[in-house]
């Protein structure tokens, strides 16, 4: 069947495959048909199912970049005396001068805590492991039919 644009209506008489939404172009939008049946390892990758990088991730990245830029601009203005500002004490001036070092150390500490927390709360997915084992067996059986041999 002839593929249609993601945003255009189907041509007159063109039928969409069962279970497909209007505009679904198949494998990551490249126009290849999606297998409706068969081994799960032959189906469309998860990244394609999610639609790739979403706008939410881009928006969050843009917000973080904006905040970092604003803080860096304020720090640069204070550190390089671009504004008429005198530090109320030597400790404040020291904190302004050493802010980038403190920021990098703080980010490293935060990252370390995130890694420790995520490792400590990592879930064991027994169902997913069993499903993956089944998919590997299906793939091996399919490849054996095509003449491949496995050592184990």
C-alpha cells in the first residue's frame, strides 16, 4: 500500500492497517510497514514507540540552560566588577570568587548521591527477565531455521 504523509488525510480508497492510528508511518516514520505478528524482537524499537526525544525533555534542558546562563551572568558581573558593588565582608567576596569551584563540587556531590540512591533502589524485574529469555529463545529458534548454529 502507498504510504501517506503524517499530516495529510489518507487518499480516497486508501485503508489504514488494523490497529494503526492515522499518520503512523511505521518504523520511526520511514514508511516501512510494522509487523503486526511474529517474534517480538522483529518489532519496532522502543525509541520509535516513544517518538524519540520528546518536547518535555527539550523544554527541561532549555530551562536548565537558561538558569545556568543567568547564574553565570550574575557571577561574571560580580566577579569582574562590571557592576558597582562592594562586598559587605571578605567572606562574601571569597564566596563570589570561588563560586564556580563550589558549584562544580556541589554538582559532583549531587551526582554521586543520585547514583548511590538509584543503585540502592534498583528494581529487580523478574517478569521482564523471563520475557527477555523467551524472546532470546524465539530469536535463536528463528535463526536456527535459517541455518545459524550456536555454541551454547
